């Protein structure tokens, strides 16, 4: 073949983090057949779907098998019943959304990756460390990247102070993956003011908002005044309702967003109508059920289970006086590797000495070097056992 390919892919580094982790575990197991390894690197939910969601899936599937209730292609932007469920969900945080601004997706990752389609060249600002999709999707479309840096002095919550550009696209993720750090109302207000003053757009990833349990941290950027004029919000049913295997999320593109006489909402509609054919009916019924009163209760029971693990893990770091972020409004705990070890050295150290596996912070960006991410998605029993083991070596 002799076709030209998208050379921008040459700038995207191999996604080797999890394959390298698995390679090291495999090698260790070959040499230590009886090793009882505990995985605190799990980035996926482990508890099953709630009963309301399962009932809705079964009911909707039956409808699909009946001549009178069968449905074909769903609307590209989502059924009204799902959009209304999202709208009502936001109302619990006193955010009023136009139904037209809500787009039901097959998960946050798709929309985070696809949103670049509707923008031209602008200065792009991406946190470091962060969930890699923002970076890779911009690199694939040939964009140059600037970083907003997270470190201990800003508690891994970059602020706009160092941005000199105007007309930027800025990615924010709160509660953050991998650091678990979460913006307060006040901090997010500064970002919104900056975006408005500099004619910039914020792409706000709120995939972990359901883990916020206090009144200090907003669940949605639209709780901040002015955000509808400067922010797109992308969220997910994955961690909130255990939909990682079912696939659904939502994106809010406010009608107020305009640039150079273009409605951003119309551009996104146009993009979706061309390249996306909607989320299946049973999954949208399941999503609707997840946002019902009883459905939310079931989701919260699962989140509470994970957060109990997060609390036990945070207690260990408090007890040891080790710097960490997360664990309060997030299933992730991000801590400094002891004795100046770098992230991979510490990975090997934990694997070899206590058979506990986590995720090296360096895999999330250069500013993650020297840090480590562990998660609360394992069982209480395994998490407790891992804590006992960690206590001996931290
Ligand atoms: N955003 C963040 C910050 C994530 O950590 C993840 C998944 O790990 C996603 C988005 C992807 O969510 P989804 O499963 O809805 O595609």
C-alpha cells in the first residue's frame, strides 16, 4: 500500500502504561508462583449494576423484542426521557439546563476524544499529570500542547496564573484522575472568570462528580456563575452507576456558547449527526433508571462502599505523615513515593516486597514522576490486607 497516513500519530506515544504493569506482574508471578498479589491499581468498577438498572435493561430488551414496542435508530442526541433524567439530576445541584444542551453519549471518552473535531487551531492547555485522552486526541489532530502543571505546592490543582494566551481551550478534570484532587467553588470560580476574560473555552471532565460528598466542591461547573458562557461539561455513567461495561455518559454544550458568530451547540449537533448514531434504547432506559430516586440510592451504596476503602487508605497516609491528594471526593489516592524513589522503582519495590500493585504516576505525565496512584475499587477485605502490608514498608 502507498497511501499517506495521518502523520500526527507519530507524535502520540505508545500507550504502554498498563501493558508494562501487566508485563512486570506476569514476570514476577512466573518467578514466584505462590505470590498472593493484591491489585490496588484497578481503574474499573468492580461492584455489579444496581437492581433498578438491571430491571430497566430487561424491560427495555423485552420491548425491543415485541412488534408493537420495537424501536429502531435512537435519536443521535439521546431520547428525551434520558435527557430529562439528566436535567432533573442537575436540578438537585440547582443547575437548570436546556434540554437542547444535553447530549447522551456512549461514554465520556468518546466525546472527550471527538470534541476536537469542532474546533480550529487554538492554544490548548492540558493539566500534567492527567487522564491521557485529552492529550492524545489533540495530538492526533495535529495540535500543539501547553501544560498546566500540578505539583505539591498547588496540591495538584493547576490554576490559570501562568497562562498568558487568550482564546485558549483548557481541559480541567475534577475530581481528577489520577490525583483525586478536586477544585473548590472558589478555585473553579477563578477558572471561569479567567475563561470569560480571556475569551477561552473550558472542557470540564466531571466523570467522578458522584464521589463528591461535601458542600465545598461543585459537582458541575455550571454551579459557577458565568460557566454557561465558557464551558462544555462531559460526564459519565461509568463510575457513578457502574456503566463501564454498559457504556453511556452525557455532554452538556450550553446554547449560550458562541464563538465567531457560530453556535458551539449547533456545531456539536452537526458533528454528532454525521458521525454518531446514538446510544441503544435499553442502555438509555438503564441510564434513566440510574438517575431515578431509587437508582441514585443504589449507585450511592456502591460509591459508599468504594469510599470506605478510600477512607481506610487515606487513614494510612495520615498515620504515616505521607503527602497525598484524593481519597476524599474521589476513588483515587495519589501519594509521594517514599525515600525519593521514582514511580517505577516504587512499583517494583511494592510488587517485590509486599505483593501490592498500583499505578506509577509517571504514566500520567512528567509531573507524575515520583508519585503513585492507588484506587479504592478492590474489596474491603483485600484493601485491608493491602493496608497491613503497606504499613510495613511505608
Ligand atoms: N474521564 C476520566 C477522568 C476518566 O478517568 C475516565 C475513565 O477512566 C473517563 C473520562 C472515561 O469514561 P467513560 O467510561 O464514560 O468513557
